[in-house]
């Protein structure tokens, strides 16, 4: 008989979503889909008033991916943050990337949330050290950076010096179908954005140096290494590229050629001319499609990729 995974205590209590912009909308839909009640708060009344409508698209996408294992959670929207924190054991903070704004939220959190509640920040460019400064109990805060859109892209990059906090957050995110990874130390851009930035730097360089245009660069990535990376990642891809000897053989025999490519990579500057070339190239590649149409194409593609991965897992 198959034993169902235990439901962590945190997932039986409401989760607070603090900040209901693009990322908060996605988080809200994800928690609700997995049967967790959401207490949502945003200082902007429009964000609060429109949240129920704005999550419908994400909820529909999640339902298309598969039926929820539990009854859908219930959404409650609050105009005051202390009310949203009542009864929660976990909060996902999605405020703007302004340290002072986040510090104000953490002060209210520590004052009104349960003493054992955790708060996870979706911050992409701010360190845990900067965010936790001034907290009475900084071990209650962790950085938990998702990739946009969080309800479709499973990655959550976590950092906190407290192993207990990481363990609880890990269980929470796995319960809602995410793939949490733990950082051993803080780093600007976490893991994935550092990788993405390194790749985009060379993508920009290729355009700036006249090697290829924007559309050609993206087509090469999507139809080449992007396919492999989506399955095996960077290090394992080169392990497989080493033949019978694996990564050891690759490093011994092909390491020098790799170093020569590294040496030839560029460090472009976003001059007005380079920016103009990028903008023109992206507009040409978009072929008149609106941002909403491009988002729909992206989301459908992500859903198909995820479905294929689940089918072959």
C-alpha cells in the first residue's frame, strides 16, 4: 500500500502573502491550488481589490497541469498587515527590492506573527544579511527566491544560517510542488540568476560584436544547449560529454579547449548603441506580438515541458 506523504504542520495553517504584485499573485495561486489557505496583504488597495481576479489565470494553468491533491485553499484579503499575520506559521514576502520597505514589514511581522512563524523573502538581489539586519530573531527569516512565474517554474533558492528554518521551509515548498535548493553561503544573484547573467552577458556580446542577431542567439540557445540543460544541468551535461571517462576525461582532454572559449568570451557594456541593437533585435524577433501574447507562449511552453518531465520521471 502506498503511503501518502505527511502534511507538514505549516501547510495546515494559513500562509500570509505579503505583497500582491506579479510574484505575489503567482505565489497566491500556487498555495491555494495545493489546499493552503492564504491571508493576502498589500499596501495598495487596487492590488488587494483585484487579487481575486488576477489569480484566475494562474489557477486555471495549475488546474490544467493536473487536479489538486486537496481541496482548494481559501483566499482572505486584508487591508492591515497585522490581521493578515493572525494564525499563520509561514509568510512569503514579495515587497519591492527596497531594504527599508522590507525592514518595516519584518518589524511588523516580529511584533504580530506567532513567535515560531517564519518569513521567507522572494528578494532576488538583496542578501539575507542586509534583510535580517535589525531583526530581534533573524533566524526566523530566510531568503527564498523563486523564478518567474513561481507557480510554473519549480525552483526556490534558499539561504538562512538556521538549518531548522531551512528544513521547515524545504518541507513547505516541496508540499506545493517546488524544488528548493540550499545555498551554502550568500552570493549576489543567488545561483540561477548568476548563471543566467553569465549566459546573457555573452548573448549580448555576440550581438554587440556582430557575430549574430538577437533571434539567432535565442534560437541557438533554445534548440541547442537549453534542451540539454533542462534535463541534465551544466555539470552533468559535461560529464556526459566526456564519453566513457565522464567529467574526468572531459577535463583532461577537452579542458584546454574550454579554457580557450572562456578566454574569448566578452564583457560588453550596455552603451546606447548596444541597447538600441538589443531593443531592435528583440522587437524583430517578437514579430509584433504583445507582451501578453509572449507571456502566453512562454507559459504554454513551460507547461508542456513540465508535463513531459513528469511523464518521463
